[in-house]
C-alpha cells in the first residue's frame, strides 16, 4: 500500500497533522520498486491544499528518488512516461527532498503496510473545497440602484438613459 504523513517540525520532533493511505491497484502492484516509492506524489496531491504556495520537505526512504527529483538534475529522457508525469506534477510545488532510512520512518511505513480497506469511503471534503453557487434574491445593490447613482454623479463621464 501507499502511506503518507503530513507533519510539522517542532523542537520536540515532527508532529503529525494528517495521515493518508490506500491500497495499490492491481496494475500498481506490478510497478517497479522505484515507481512504488512515488507514494510521495500521492501524498503531495492528497495534501495539495496545505502545500501549494509553501516551501516544504519531502522525506523518502528510497535514496534513488533524491537524484531523480533533484532540482539540479533533469529527468532522464529514458525514464518511463509515468515517472515523467509524476515529476511534472511535483514541479508545481516548492519542495526539498531528503532521505531518511526506513527504520526512522515508522509512521508512514506503518500506514503503507496497513492501508485503508478498498470499501472505505473518502472522508467528506471541507466546505471551503466544495464549489457552490447560490442565487441571492435580496442583493444589497440592484441594477436600478447603480444606474440611479451613476446618473446623479456629476463627475462620471458616461450618462445612462
């Protein structure tokens, strides 16, 4: 499975803010070890509302990702199209990437080994993420009100009829 932890560094250590995990699909189970290590793309896209516009650090227990996602090295042209897409996804974010051995990475590792069951429903999104349209009948300003004010304004260059 895939497991990620969004945490905040404090002097006492990292404080978890949110957790996410999911099972691998049948196709994803056939991915290479490198591609399975891209769970950080799952985490970044899952927590994008927290991460966009902020600098953050990605911590991985898979050392090859350090060079693949380095700011100084281009993505190899022979990399799989899937990996190139994931790298392009991460370009939108301001991140640094660090290596942390798996034995010190226990919280995310635990979630990857015990993913959320497939029949589990997604938690509802916060209200500010849901686009809602509402018609206000009692608008404080009407077209008639705007027209009247423009006509009474002596400094306005355009007069409405």
